């Protein structure tokens, strides 16, 4: 033990003499972020010497290392102790070793140290280890961050749905491509890495120029453009390319994100066609198409407004429909519209009167539907205004004409009623006069037996007069089919109150014949077998 201590003391003495030979070197050493140490070979590899700047690196004094042979190894992170033991064994075999490990410093945290050790021998033949102790914590953090970023990049690169290719800016060779690119172009990974960027383009000259432009740029901005690319099978399709450059080991590479926009182009074309159809409809329709925001201010006005109200579309933008009306009409229509807008319901055929730019009135019929955006927010209304001024004028004329016709009809009805009344009075007057001024004398003449030869003529005359003066006979024959002329005569005389004997004498028939005809009349009138007076029935039923 004494010999060992003596040898150790001799080593330290020799080293101190070595350090003291150059004060400048010693000062430089202590100002560097590197600690130099020596330690024994074997055993606990206890520290024999360590430079003073170890304190700045670890927070411990040199004496903490040299006074305890287990101090250094005890502070090695448990996860790294096995690796450290293996590295020290390698050192003894090879004579030098470089390794990194985590070491617990005075504040309890761990730092990364880069250890470079070499096996040495003194002039007296004593073996020892000399090494440098360098704090590489920040570098390790940077490496770890880079590793995380690389993993994130690789994950993004592999899972991105858009195609991504990496191109060497100098050679334009493709150096990497994600699965989406392989699927888009139809190549295997091996096949695509044998191509250049322009090989994927239907317009290679433009692609070469685009790569050159990105390669020559000095800023990091993204360059975007559209091109026609081609698949392995020759299919040509449009793409949108966003590219930028990055440096790796002093070499410039271009990263290009490529999106197939075939469906977008188709949708764009359909949208363009739809817009053209809409524009054609807007420009040719007789209706005025408009849009208003949630405050009812116009945000779109079709050119048709020129023909309807005399305004240019830009003159109306920002105004409300109520600005184009008289104050009274504006108040009326605003109350109706605000009530509809509060419930965000569609509406149709709302009539409103507007003022033309030149001042004359224009009647419009307005219909609209609410505009709801993708977030479900109410944004206003879209609709049409139809000029119904001429129609309203025609309706007013028809209404006036209808009132005139109605009044004329009333007057005509009164006139016809009066005429009918006059006719009835005239008929009654003629009937009464014939019955009272002519018929009695005919009856007297019929009783004169001396005129037996003329009696037949009197009967004919009487019968014809009865036919002329009896509207009752006409009504009876028309209402009850099958009534014979004789039965009509008997019914008429019965209605006038004549008894059977009088009827018999007037018609020159027997009483039996009169009763026979009355029986038939009751049957045909539907009152046979009923206790209904025939004269009363004829007076009430046939007028």
C-alpha cells in the first residue's frame, strides 16, 4: 500500500511539473469548457488529477473527485454504467476510447459528457489514463430535437395524402418520394428514384425552368404553380405544385408538394359553365335578381334594374329596398319584411310600390329565400323582383269594368223585373176583360137554342179564347206531361171556382164526363186518393 501511494504521489508530482512548464497552456486549459483528468488503471479508476474548470462544468471541486475513488463512477447515470464499464475494458485493450454518457452534477440534474481517454505510461513505467471531459449537453439536446424533427418529418412525409418528391437541385434527380407520389404516378420506389423531376412533367422545359428558379432563389418562400404531369401509363393530368428548397450538408434540395387537381378542374369548369348559364339567365330574364345582407342592404343587383327602375346596379349597392320607396310604402313593406326576416323564412309575391329614378311609380312583386352559410349563420336574402305595373293597371281596369257591369246588371235586373211586372199586369188585365166582357156573352149565346147551327162555332171560339188567355194551361201542360186539352180546360175552370154543373154546361158535356176528367187530373197530379181539394192544389201548385 505504501509503495502504491508513493507511486501515485510520484505520478502527481511528475504531472504537476508537466503542467507548470507552460503557464500559458495552464491558463488556456482552465478557460476552456473542457476538463482534463488522469486516473488509475483498473480498480475503481479513481481520479488522480482533474483540472480546476471541472467546477464550472459540474459544480464539484477537484477535491471531490480526488478524495474519493468511487466518486466519478457513482455519478454516472444508472442507464449508462454498463456501457461505461464496457468502454473502460475496451480502453485497456485498445489504448484509447471515445464515448458519451450522462453524469449527475451538483444540482442533481444530469448532463451529457463526451469522454476521450487514452492509456499512457510515465517515464518510470507507470500506466495511467489521461482524458478530457467535455460538456455536450446542448449538442445532445439539439441532436435529440433533430431526431424528433426527423421522425416528425418522416411521419409527415410518409402519411401526407399529397404527393411529395425531393429533388437534387443540381442534378434534378429525384432522391426521395412518399407513398402518395408512388400511387399518384404509378411507379415503384426504385423506378421513381431513377427519374428526374422533369421526367414527370408533360412540359419538361417549364419544369426545368421552375427547378432552376427555386434553386437560384435565396429566400425561403414557397413557389406555387400549375402544370400538366403524366403517369407511368401516359395519362396526362393537371397538378398544383408548391415547392421550396432546403440545405443538407452544403447541398441544395428542392421539396415539392404535388396535388392532383383533376377533380378541382372539372368542378371549376362546371362552375364556370354554371356561372355562364346564370349570367345568361340574369341578363335575359325580365326579372330583376338581387341579394341583400342581414341588414337588408343590397350586395348584388342584376343589370335588369336599369329597365325596371332606371338605376345602374352600382347606384343601388349598399342601399336597402326601402330607400327606393315612398316613406309611407317603405314603412309598410319594412314591417312585413322584418317580420319575415326575424323567422328567416322564404316569402313570395310580396307586392310593393317603388319610385322609378324619373319619379313615376313602379309596382313590383318580390319573392326571396334566406341565405344560410356553411356554419348555419343567416346572411341575408336572395330573390327576384318582377315588374307587375302593367298587370296591376289591367287588373284595375278589369275591376272597374266588373263594377260597371255589376251596376249595369243590377239596373237590368230591375228593368226586367219591372217589365215582367208590367207584362203580368197586362196579361191579367186582358184575361180579366175577356172573362168578364166576352165570355159571359158567349155563354148566353150558347143557351140560345135558336142558334143551334152556330153553336159549334161558338164552342170553337170559346176554346180558342181559352187557349189564348190561359197561361195556366201552358204551365199545366209543361209541368205535367200527359194532360189532355180537355183536362186542361176542366182544370182551368175548376181553378176559377166553377162547379161541376157549370163546367158541364160551359163545355157542353155531362157531369159524369166532368168527374171522369177530374179523376184523371188528380191521378196525373199525384193527389188521387188523397183528401186534397183540387182547386186549392191548382191555385197553390201552379202559378
